[in-house]
């Protein structure tokens, strides 16, 4: 009988204290890709996406940021990470070449359903990449997520924790 009591005692967990319940949250990094906007006309037409970041990770200089990027900026980021980091970089959502052909019955790459599908793919890509500790050290990722413009002539470098 004494054995059964010992078994139940092991199941009792320590009560949560106020610091656990109301203290600062553990590390987080939230990235949303939203609010697509198509601009320009003819061959100069393209869609941009708003990237919102919220984090408490010390490596990011801004704890909240909001920038706009187009698909070609995501391609640039992917190429930079592939070249500069030891990270296996996930693929971007496809280039959708068939959607760019003339004489289609829809808006091609400017069709709402395609833009939404691409937005989801870009958001998944960014969350995978930005969540990787090695990618978080790359200057190109910080510039892409937090600088107003992407300087494609930048000097690749590692970011040191603040």
C-alpha cells in the first residue's frame, strides 16, 4: 500500500508561481507577410507584400518592424543565404511562369487567388529561415526584415548579439 502512495506523489507537479504565469514570455519571433499591393502597369507591374516582425530576440536591433518587399527581393535573400550561410535554405513558392503567358482567362500572377497562395508560401519561407539560429547571424536577413530598402551591394557579414 505504501508503494501506491509514493507513485501518486510523483505525479504532483510544483504549483506555478507568479513569475512563471506573468513574467516575460520566453523568446519569440513572429513574422507575418500580409497586405499585398499590386503597383505599376504593363511589364513594370508587380506585387509587394508587407512584412511585419515582432520579436524579443536580442540579435534583432528592432523589436518591431514593418517593411514592403517584392518577390524578386525574396529571391535575392534566398540566394544570399544559400551563398553565405551554412543553412539548408527552403525553396520559395514557384515562379509561376505559366501564369505570365499572355491570353489567359484570369489575371495571371496578379490574380487574387495566386497572390494569396504566394503570400502564404512567402510567409512560411520567411518563418523557416528567420527561425534558424545560423540564418539569424546573417546581415542579409536583418537588412531584408528590418531596413527600409534592401542594399543589394552590401558587404556580407555576420551579426553579433547585442
